[in-house]
C-alpha cells in the first residue's frame, strides 16, 4: 500500500485552544510523491514492525511508531500483525510521514468485522493532529488542532515539486518561536493556481513561515533555490522544512525535480495532488 505525503498549501494560525494547542485553518492535499510503502502480514507475535528505506533513519520500529500504535489500538488482544514500512517521506519536513503511515494502516484495518467506523475515527484523532486528514486523503480543509476535516472538491490536477533541505524543523520549536514572535501572520502570499482560487482563497500563505525561518535560518536561502529552479513561488509545507512549487505539467515538474537533485544535491520529488479521497466513505 502507498502512504501519500501530506502537503499543506495554505495555513492560518487562528488562535490558541483551551488545551494549549494552536487552532489552524489550512488547505491540505495528499501528494503521491514522496510516498511510503506499507505491507501488512498476519503473525502470531502481536504487532511488530520493520522500518527500512532511504528515509528510515531515526524512525522508531517499536511501540513509539504511529503505525504500530494505530494497529494496536484497533486490533483485539491476541491478534498479530507485522508491518513492513519502506520509508521515503523524510521526517522533520512537515510532510506527515508518520501520520500517513498510521492512516494507511487504519484504512487497511477498518473493514474488519471487529472494527467499527467510529472507532477508526476516534483512534485517528487520538494519534495525532495530522492523522484525521491523512485518513481522509484528497483535498481537505483542516481546522481546530486538526480534528475538523472538511472534504473539498479541489481544482484541476496540481503537478508539484516537493524539495527537502538537509535539515529539518521541529514542529514544537516552530510553534514556540511563533509564540515568542508574538503570533505573526505570513509575510508573503502566493496566488492560487488557475482553478483553485475558489477552493480555499485567491491567495495562499503560511503563518508559520516566519517562525520556521527563525528555527532554521537556512530556510529562506533554500526557498530561493527552489524558486529559481522551478521559476515560480514555493510554499512551505506545514511547519517545514519542505517546500513545494506548482509546475505547469508533469514533464516540467519532473525536470525541475531532476535539476534540484543533480545540480543542487537536494532531495526532491515530482508528484501530483489527488482530489480523490483515500478510500474515504
């Protein structure tokens, strides 16, 4: 099974919630590259996992792994499952790799007779802020701390380049920096691509970008590199550190990703945002 990356195209921080989390209003899409690969097999040894692949470094393979936690939360005691997780989504990039893995496992298990749909939704919300939107897939508006997910029709297909610098951004550190800066709004906006203005708004922005640039001072220079290569504006993915740029077609996206990899030594992928939900009900 493929676990798509989560890509935030626009993000507003709208306030603080009583539990201390920040309230968001964001436009989120699933993009098919980078993507993890997950294989599930029945076992008699409880829930276990093997984590490997080019982005496996630092990803736990025990009870701390979100996909393992998802399976254990849904399966009755005594039911075994082995998860083979081939990691291609970088950690610390704002692309929701762990959340997407967990959501993919939840989708795979929700049709079992012993699993109720309400149970799946409750587990997704309990696992993390990004898991509900990854469970839905497609194009969504994500609000609150992430638990309010509204499916959107989406616009024409978006061909994208997703690029990741050689450093990550800690989400808690970015939010702490945002608070320390006084809760700034985004300092720049990007015009919505053709056919997408009615989906979320005519201008896209990310209120976390000023804080992310404080946490990772090389972020602005990296964005400039992506924008020069893609000949257009780039969008910060969530709390960073990945940037995404919209290209005219798949060929242009593939060429830009190749240039970033070969000429700049940057991890980069070309992909497409899907308007279809991932097995959504």
